[in-house]
C-alpha cells in the first residue's frame, strides 16, 4: 500500500541533513546519505477510521515513523508542505492500493514472524490513503505497516497437537492479495474509500465483512459475535451475524440448539485466549462437548474461528466459519493457512474500523432517539380520542426507528396480581409494512388467544427487559419485551413488545441491539405516561357519567311534586305584616311548612325582585320548595328554620334601612336574599373542623371553608335545575356577576372569615360609615350583613333565644361526642357535653366576643338596625343572670 512519493521523501530527508535515495527507474542520483531500505520512514497513522480522540499534534498518539526521521521533523515538513499533503490525502484508495501492500497491511493482524515492529500502537498501523495523480508515479511501495508479534496459532488435530497445514499458495504478497488472489480486495477498497457514510449500521458492516470473507474461504456457514458490556459491568458475547454463505448447498444450516451452544463455546474460547482456532474435526477435539443430536443431513466438521481486535489490541469479538466447501460434491475440506490468513486480514481491518463505526452509529442513533422521544413527548401532550389510537401513533413512531415489523402492547388487568395467561385484559398489535422508502402502519385485529403472550408474561413476572434472538427457529426469531410501569406504584400496567427486526440493507432478520433496548425502555416511560393519562381520561369519563347519574338522582329527590308546586302557586300569599316578617323578633316556631314557603315568596314579592328580574312565578315556587328539601331534617339547629330566619333578618334590614335599598343595586339585593336562604344547605350538623379532621370528601374537594363551598355548590345546582331556573331572565354578564356575589356572601358566613375581616368593618364604623362608591366597602358591608343575619337568633325574644340556644347546644354536644369517640380527643369547651351546666356562661362569652361588637358597629352606621343590638343586650343580661344564679348555687353547695 504506497503512501508518500519518493520526491516527498527526498524533501523530508533533506530537512534531516541527508540525501534521499533516488529511484533507479527515475534516473535520479543517489546521495551518500541515503536512507537504508529498512530504515525508510513509515507513516502509520491516518485514515477516516482514526479514533475520535486523535489529533495531529497529540503527543499521546505517536506517529509511527521509523528510524532516521524524527516525528517532530516529519510533522514540521507536513506543515510546510501543506499543499502537497492536502492533494495527496485526496487521492482515492483504489488507485493506490496494490495487492501486495494491502496484504502486508492487513495480514499484520495475524503475522507469525514474531519480529519486533516499529509500530507499537495497533491503531497507528493503517496507511495514509489518498488519490494518486499521474504526475506522481509510484515505482514501488514506499511504506509498510505491521503489528506487534504474538504467539503463532495452531491448527488443532484430534490429539491437540500441531498438524501439517493443507498446502496452499506460496506466501508471496506480490502474487496473492488479501483475498488470496493476485488482485485487490473489493470489500476493503469500498470500505476504505467510502468512509463512515458508507458503513451503515455496525450490524450491516459486520454482515458484509463476514459474508465476503465467508465467500472467499468457501465456508458453508459463518457467525460473528461482539463483546457487549451490560450496565452492571459484566460482559458477554452477543451474536450479531449468523448466516449461510452465498453459494452453499441448500439445506446447509448450523442453527440447531446443539450447534448454537457449540458455536458459542468456540467463539468464547477464542475471545478468552485471543488466538485463532483452526479445528479439523470438531467431534474429535476434547476441549468441546459436542451433542450427538445432529441430523445426518448436516454435520459440523471443520471450524475456523479468529478473534476481532480493535486498535488497542483488545479482543472485541470473534468470527467463525464452518465446513469449507469442496469444489465438487465430495466431503467438506479443511480450512488452510491461507484461509486463516484471509479471515485474519478481513477481521483485522474490521476490528480497526469497528470502534469508529460503533461511535458513528451511536451518534446517529442518539440523534434519531432524541427525535423519537421528542415526537413521543409531543404525542403524549396531545388530546387523544382513545387509548388504542394513542398506542397506534406511538407504534408508528417506534417501528421505523427500530426496523421492527410488529409492535404489540399487552394491557394488564386492573388489580391483577397473578401472572397467568389471563393477566392481560386486551392487546393492541400494530404491523409495519414497507412501501418503498416509506412504511405504512396498520392495526392487526386479533384476540388475546391469537397472540403469543409467553414472553410478555415472563416480563410481567420478572419486571425486566427481555431480548430474544433465537436462530434455531426458521425464520429467525427476534423479539424484545419491556415492562411499562406505573410511575407512582411501580406496578406493571402493560408490556411493550417489538418483534421481527429486519436489516434495511440486506432484508434479513437482525437482533435487537443495546440501542433498541435503551430506546424501548425510554419509550416505556412515555407509554406509562400515555397509559396513565388514558386511564385517567377513561376514569374521568366514567366519573363524569357517574356524576351525571347522581345529578339526575339528586334532581329527582329535590324536585317537589307537581301537587306541591301547584298548591304553592295557587295559594294566596299573606301580607308581610300578617306574617310578621318585617319584625326583628320574627320566629317561625308557630308557622307551618306551607306558611314558611309563603313567607319566603312574600319577601321576594315585597322586594320587587320578581318584577325587576322577570322571574317566572311557577319557577319561583318550585325553587323555594327545592331549597326547603335540601335542608336536612335530622339536624337540630342548622335546618330550614334557621335558613328562613336568616333570610327574614336580611329582609327586615333591607326593608327598614332606606340607605341599603337606595345604594345597593338590584343585583346585590337579589344576591343577598338568595344567599341567606341557601347559606346552610345540606348542613350535616358538624363544623368545618370536624369535616377536615375526618377527611370527608367535602374537605378533600374544597380544602378550606368546606361546608360553605358545599352550600354554594348546592345552591348553584338548584338554580340550574330544570323548573327552578329563576335567573333565566338575566343577561350572561349579570348572571356571572350575581353568582360571584352569592358565592362571596355564603363564604362570609364562615365565622373564621368574619373574624379576619371584622376589624376593618369596625374601623369603618368609627370613621364615618360606608363610602358607597368604594367597591371594597360595599363588599365588606355585604359580608357583615350576612353574619348579622346568620347570628340573629341571639337578638330574638328571650323564650325564643333560650329555645334556640338549647338546639345549638344539642348539635354542638353531638359533634363533641363524635370527636371523643372517633378521634379520642377532647373537644372545644362549647362542644363538650361535660360543660353543659356552663351554657349560660358560654353564651355570655359568645355575645361579648362575636355578637355585641358586630351589632354595635352596624347600629352605628344604620340606626334602623338598633333593634338587633337591643335584643342582644337584653339576652346578655338574662344569660348573665343565669350565670350568677349558678355561681350562687355552687357556693351554697
């Protein structure tokens, strides 16, 4: 393999103070300082297959120049002669490679002379390749390469001793090329001249090399395995290529399980020792155990296996050929020394190229993998119609990348723990059909019984990726399975399986490699997200459907009968005076249910809300009856009676206070009346603290002010219930504004909210009242009016106040009993039944801390509300009197 022209060597030698040796054919004069032939400069480090870590100035990668010319001077000369170097490096390898030099270059990997070579770096044992121009005729090779010496491999006989080799062509590099013929190797020419862009995948590179070498040595079958390192640091042989050589007899095969184990054993031995192995008869070799289950039609006999070494002399694999074919139809021949040399030559070049080919393939795979993952992430983020459609789109992304023909998703049954055949609920299988440069993905309709689920079940049990490359089957079975886990529970929710990988170049079965495993495991993460999202969407759809069913049930139970609606609609509504709803001392204890309904309708009529908002009267009657139905009857205090009393107090304040009616908008008045009547809908008789402590669904749904949020949600449900839509006459803008005020008003009845905001209201009362143009003042006033109406029982006449206090205590003590029983805690004093005798004292504290300050501030702004303050003070005196009586009785005892 010629390299630098002799004219170039003259300049290099001249720079060293010596005259170069002139070519006899060119007629140049020899110089006394001629460099001896054995000391000619040897350039041994160039070519596209260099390690990526190589750089021209790197001192860790030595130039392999021989004696007489120092590396630094050669580098300096190349820098000075940059034009020549560039033009030379552009020459094609085809014009420069001669059979003799290619043989010398590549046979260095299997050299048996044992002499010391000037090249100690195996990676630096390749020639500089380029295009030879006619202006630079080469009379003879100027450079040579070699490899470090190693022990001479032996051809094994049955006894293990060295046997004579089969005669072959003389060892003349001028008469034999790397393929054993007097010409160059087409495969090597194409490999060295094409560069990395012509390599394709590592599997295709190995397949081409092995197929070509197998054809040259006329083997019936050939194998190639590479050393793979797993994540745990362990290593093992992985079969990359297994194929019959072109021209072998029909039926030639080495794919039985016995053959497979034997082949693996031989290649493992060669990888471990690093020496070639030429076995004349494998059955008579004591080092290998041969199973006697081979068919008479095919029998393993001669085997030749050579190691594959990279540029660091590290064994990275092994190539094996079986049964050399005879020229006729006679028995198989033996592999010769020349065959061994040919195999070593080809595998030597393959080993030197392999590192960079793997790195190049890795870079391309990573780029494509990144694109695949980006496509999957984009796909998962999109809204999909169904889970099957989503999985089909994911398969359409995966299949072209992995070159697999089938992609199957096994979906596990929910809650399935037994790894049986029925562990999967259904299967989604996609097939890739190549149509020229493109491929079409379509779904295969198949039942669970039609799909082989054994590998998926194995993965379901082991929860680890499974990669199968079974050459004993026809066709070859290639399969990879990966579990898809739930990101929270880590349970396997599905199994993704790829099957039937095909080489795009040769169209033959190909094993799934480490890139495929890594990609599939990454894809499993996206599949998990997609499945969980799909299952979540499915669950949400079911919950929505269930919610609609529950709404229908609730609507049925809260909707009054037609008779009730008709009776209220036709009833003659008494006046406000006759019902006493204009008085702050109003009580419904003496009223029937029908009277309370009529009193509610009267309040809406007297406030002109029916006329102003065009409320259908029948809808109003049904709405009032539905609100009545949504208050629980088994709750002592927070029931319909309390809701009506709260609405009546608001009505009385609005009717008695001209400022309120004059400054509040009609929407605000309507919002306050709806809010007061609905502010305790479906009250359970317990407070927010108990709801949160018991982790009821309401607490999980709303977080804070759970009961108040629930009251508003139910209020909104009634307003939207068919037949109760009293707000249908409002515009969309007014409707939204009204709902916002209703929600805010109902949430204001939470005493925790009142405690947070009362200081601001008290300050407003002291500084001169409400600024009606200030929206914050209006909002604050509405909230305080809601609380004032909610606690109005404290201002009722003493008999009514005493009765209501007993009802409140009964409800509070029941909650305290639940807290003791369910949570084993001591309840608040007002809810502890052990403090029942201290009820008057607790009532005085309640008035002093909550009621009296609010009514005092409210009366300071609106004098019309002073009856509430007066009633509160009278009841405080009564409770204080009872407190003193209890104190005196205690002293007497």
